[in-house]
C-alpha cells in the first residue's frame, strides 16, 4: 500500500495526502512508475507530485471497476441503500469541506472563499441530491394488448470513464460521480494534470463512506496517455468528459472503438446582451461577475458582451470602472483579494497571446495593457476588456478561458439575436432587459443549452437544473433528473400472458 504524506497549505491547513492510485478501496503504487508534479499558481512553487498512470494501470482500473459492477454486493444493493452511501459521502464532504476547499484553492489558484462557498457547497448538495434518487429511478408499464405485459427497466450502463478538467476539480467530480453512482454504475475517474490533489482525498472519503471496493476508482495522469486509454478502452461502456471542444472531439473518435455512450461538456463563447431599458448598474455588476469569476476559467463565462447602441459607450465606461474597483490582485487565501492567478503558465501565455491578436486585428483595448512583467512570479493576468470588436476577430470566435471579454454594440432585438448566435458554440446566454416580452422572445431565439434572464450569479449552476450545451458546446446534459438518463439504458420487456399466438 502507498503511504500517505502530510501536506500543509500556505493557509496552515494540514492534511494527510493519499499517494498512489485508488483501486479496490486501497491506495496502491502505479505500474507505470511515472509521476507528475503540481504547482501553486500563485508563486509557482511545487506542491507535490502524484502517480501518473499509463495504459496498464488503466487496464487494471477498468478490470477492478468491471468486477465491482458484476459483483453481487453492488448488484443486489437496494436503491435506498445506494442512496444512503451518497448521502453519507455528502456528510463526509461537509465534515472535510475546509480541507477539500484548501486543496483546490492551493492547487488551482482559485479563491479559497469561492472553493468553499461555491464549489464545496455544490459538491455537498450534488451528492445529497443524487442520494435521493436511486429508489426513484423506475421504468414504465406500457399497455399493448390483453395478451402481453410490456414494461421497461432503467438499468445502469456499466463501467463509466469520467475525465474532468482543472477549473472546478472536486465539483466536476461530484457532478459526474453523483448521477453515475445513483444509477448503479461503477466509475474510473481521472483528474486533470494541473489539479490532481483533491480527487485522491475525495477517494479516501468514498472509502470511509463504505462504498464497496472497486465501485469508484480514482487515477491521475496525462490526457494523451491515461485519458486516451480510458476513452478507447474496449471494456469501458461510457465516457463522460468536461474540457475543451478539441479534446472532446478526440474523445468522441476514441469512444467509437466500442460505440461507447458519451456525455461531453465542452467549450463556450457565451453572449451577454444588455438592452437599453435594462437596469444598467445590475447589468454592469453581473457582466463583471460573468467573465471575471474564477479568472474567466468557467465554461459558461459570458465572454462576448453586446450592448444596445444608445447606451454602449456609457456601459463600457462603467464596466471598466467597476472592473478596476473590484479587481484586487493577489493570493488565493487572502479574503481581501478578488483576482487570483490563472491555473498554469500555459493558460497565462495563451490568454496574453489572444490579447496581442485582438490588438493586431483592430479591436480597441479598454483595460488590460498593464499586465505583470514576464519575470514576475505567479500566473497572473489582469482583467482585459476590448471594445468595437467584430465577428471576424479571433478572440470573438475562439474560447479564451481567461479574464478576457470582447464588447460590441447592437441596433435592435433582431441584430442582438443574430450577433449572439453567430458562433459555433451554444452553452449559455445571458440577457438584461426589463421588458418581459423581449426577454422571452430573445431567450427562445438563442441556440444555447441555458439562458439566464436578469438573474443574479447567472452563470452558476444549480444541482437540480440541467446543464449542457447546443452545437459544439457538448452532447447530453449533466445535473438534475436529466443526468439520470445519461447514466441508464432502457430495457423493454415483453411478457406473454399465456396466449400462444
Ligand atoms: P483539455 O480539454 O485538454 O483537458 C481536460 C481534461 O481532458 C483533462 O483531464 C485532460 O487530461 C483530458 N484530456 C486531454 N487530452 C485527452 C485525450 N486525448 N483523451 C482523453 N482525455 C484527454 O483542456 P486543457 O488543455 O487543460 O485546456 C485548454 C482549453 O480547454 C482551455 O483554454 C479552455 O478553453 C478549455 N477548457 C474548458 C473547460 C470547460 O469547463 N469547458 C475546462 C478546462 C479547459
Ligand atoms: Mg496545480
């Protein structure tokens, strides 16, 4: 068994870090012998390293998840008891929320108070919510004729591979584990290389909650090796992924190996529309939250803002001032700070690359020409706002995934909708208007999986509301009752009632 080690975060919170991969409810060394190290994005210091698995480890992980899936212990567990495991896991996440939030803030660079107040709050709610479902997942009886009894059963899919991103690590794990386990599947889950630390800790809570061995396997590793091995594995029945659209496409191709069921939650370029009648103060406030929260590293970030022409200049000026006043740059554990580092050097240079591209392509920089010098420690990118962008500019078309927003004016409702949907993505859209007919009409015309109308913290999720995208923003839905159909398959039974026709 791999031995745990004591780690102490800059906030002085200490915890025992499990080492190795979590197979059959034990932490074991990897076969690959490879490791990957992870850093604190605030000062680039190495936090620690974790086992980085290869394809032989994935074979072992999948075999263990398969055995658990077939086991009498898991198959015969009543729905109510499966639900109890999930609610007990919710209780343990609640007990250790400060540790899990500390790990994600340290490893990802995200604000500690956000990791605690938003991510962990959601983790606990999601496990509790799905804990209520297992004894309520049932089929239908279908009237056909006197001679036949026809009914359906909602059955689990089998072994599910789950690949999660680095922006909300433990929260993304909960979104995927909750419905998969509620439906009676077994899971092999892999975190992103930038944030590998919270998932093994969650694994230790899964063991403490007394899930049967092998029901959840937790690994870390690189996308191109471990992730690709999961996506193409012939004994994995389903793959669920959150991350970039390009990686989603690669996973879809790999999943064709055995025609896996897939759920993809990919990129976004979500528009935010501000109509002339809107409450300007509220629109400005939530426009900042929509793109600067988590330093723009949220798939639902509203990264394209369209404002009706009569108020466009006023909006841009107020938005700039409000963003300056609310962007105190610093470390993730300081509650006075509200703008922390990006997750990695690669993300920082990618965002700064888009800054140069936008300037070259003729967009006008309103805020963001005072970026930290390349020699400064930490992956900081200060908020970037452009005005007078147009549809052909690269950062209007591509997902930047940083505190980077392009703005443009629109004439009328028709023009607003045309601009909003002029994208290959379709994750979300926000709109601010006080006119109810305009709100409903525009909301119905926008091709997106979620539309937020004048709502507070609009781009945040709620465990009971379906989450997912149109177009290249994904396939399928997570959260709510909808996620249950992503983790079950339907068996139709035809029973002869005694008439041999
Ligand atoms: P990514 O999509 O490559 O990585 C996400 C996850 O996929 C990680 O766990 C990674 O290990 C895994 N992965 C990578 N390649 C794989 C493959 N071939 N097969 C199987 N799994 C694989 O994202 P990234 O490179 O870390 O970030 C790049 C961009 O992705 C960002 O700038 C952003 O635009 C986007 N992104 C989106 C989200 C989101 O929530 N939608 C999250 C993270 C990143
Ligand atoms: Mg890290």
